[in-house]
């Protein structure tokens, strides 16, 4: 997914998340929020640092603010995802009175399609980064419960959101996948011989998945090829697996393909889905 697409999508999703509820406005929510960039040393990352771009609502951070972890696709640019969007985010917070934190980590490693994983050959370790330093740097001393964390993504990020939530059900409670796929496609051999352990469709179980809620978006005209097969039909196939294990799942098929035309129409429904889960967690 191109940086421009990612930029537009995060603005739409974040704004809708705030607009989709009528709760009373907390004091100070109409003030400008604040931003920071956290990083850890990582030779595989751009400039030798693995960064996460974080936007906070106005005021001090606290443990009852939901956090949306947002994963870009391939290729993608997490800084562009949040840059120039602070005004839109804060305007939406002011309009609806619902503050939340957005964290956009960097999943790039040269030209490799990272699949948001830990590379079997040691080229990068993105799963470890996302489930460790990203959460610590974003939440600090105000660590959230899993019920107040959502993880979402687009394309490769949609795959990453699903597999990370299933591999770490203690960390997240909600997943939104836009144009994702649910087997280990892995065009650059990130997982080596261990692909089954990174295949969402093989990780679903009554035990590990019972607390998770999934929102799956696949454009009606989706035809993006994968290493094996296509993204076409992936959402329904995966939803059937989730349903067999009594996992809460919603699937939508807006008109369009692999990009904004196939994803934008589903944002409002996704907002309602995530907000319902966050309300339960507070």
C-alpha cells in the first residue's frame, strides 16, 4: 500500500473512531493534543532506529484511554501516516469528546516484505518490537488492559494485525483487517520452515481466541494476487473458521478493490464495532 493511501486511511479511521459516539466531552478535550516519537536501536530499521509515531489527546496520559495500534502495508510510511493529521485528530476529539491514543510503528526493513514478523534469518525482529518496545514506549507507566487495545492494519498490516492478536491474545482484544490475508503468504521467506506458526487460519482455537473480536474488510472487487492464491475470498474463508470457534467476527464487502475504494465505505461500521468493544473494557 502506498504512503499516500496509508495517510488517507489513518485520517479516515481515526476521525471516524472519534466521531462514532455521543459520549460527553471530558474537560480539556478541545485542546490540542501532543505528539512524540519513540525509538529503540535497530540496525535493520531506517537510520538504525526502530521508531513508533505516537499521538496523544490533550492532557496527561492515563490507563483508561484506548490505544489503536495501526500497522501500515507494504510498502508504507508510518511517519506520513500521522504527520499533518494532528489537527484532524484533535478536531475530531473536540467534536465528540472521545480521546484515544494512536501508535503507528515502523515495519520497514529495506526492501523486504516483513510480514510484521521476526525473521528466521535474523534480518529483523518486528513481532518482538511490536509486542514489547512499542507497547512499553506507547503506554509507559499507564499500561492498558488488553480490553482497551485494538490492533488494525491494511494489506500486509491487516495480516499482521490478525496474526499478532492470535499469537498474543493477552495483549489485544480487537482486530480490524482491511484487505488482509489469513494464511502465511511470506514472499521473502521471513518465517523459514515455521510458517504454520504464523498462519492466522491455523492459530484459531477456542482457548486462544475467545476474548478476541474481529472486523474483516474485503472489497467486492478484490483480486490482489498472493504467492499462493489471491486475497479474494480470504475474509469469508477466515470468518468461517472464526465462527466455528465461536469468535465474534463481522465481515463487510464494500464495492471496490484493494485500496481506499474498497476500504473507505467500511470505516463507519468498523468504528461502531471497535467502540462497542472499548466501552465494554472501561
